[in-house]
């Protein structure tokens, strides 16, 4: 289930034979965990919209009454929070609220943060395209050996579950064959 292993450069210029390479393991995020993260993000947005609709109904709701303004404000706030969560937060930190909650991270395929442009491409263009063929773009994660969905392929990203940071891999001992 390892997506990619990168070898870091040694701290000193010379490499001694006893020095072991430092690597960073990136584990492919499981399909169910990715679904959970997406669900948390959309529940957050739905709660904001639901709360604004409830306020609009309490104010006498309806598009032609005082509540109509509250509904419009709720929709605008939901769009702003959605952009902040799915584009800005994901681009700058690699995590949406849902990914942060589930311990996942969005990265470029080379391990760097995606940036706001890639996050916008992934969520604003890639998500609708993943939904078009009956959601098959999302289901690609379950069958893809790389664990990438259609929106990940479009934006050049991958969702990973990281290990605790750089680790030192012990040297392999040569196998001795017994007689």
C-alpha cells in the first residue's frame, strides 16, 4: 500500500558505508477514509446552509419575505466557507477540515503541497467531472493501483496518509543460506 518512497540526501557531503538512507513513507489513503473526509467536508457546508435556512424560516421565510435575504446570505456564506475549505486551506496546508479530521493529506505526486491553483483545479473542475459519469471518477480510487481518482489525475495530486515523518530504515542484512 505504499504510494511512493523518496530518499533524502545525506546531511554531510560524504556517505559512509554505515550511513543508512533516510526515507519518507507515504501511504495511499484508503477509499473508506477518503469517503469519510469528503462526507465531513460536505456536512460542514450543509450545516451552514441548514442553519441559514432555519433562520430564514424563523423570520417568516420565503423568497419574497424577510427570510429570503437570510437564505441568500446563508448561500453566500456557504460558498465562501466552501472555497476557503476546499481551495485555500487545501492548497496551503494540503488538508481540508475533513482530511485534517481523518488524518489525510493532499499532495502533489512529488510530495510537495498542491498550492491554491491545483486545489482549485482539483475541487472546482475535477470533482464535477468525477461526478459526471455516475460518480465513476470517485470510484476509480477503489480499483486504481495508485489510489488516485479522476480529479487527482486531472490535478496531478494524491491523497496520502503519512507516517510520522522522516524515518531511518535499518540496513538489510544479507541472507545467509544454510547447508
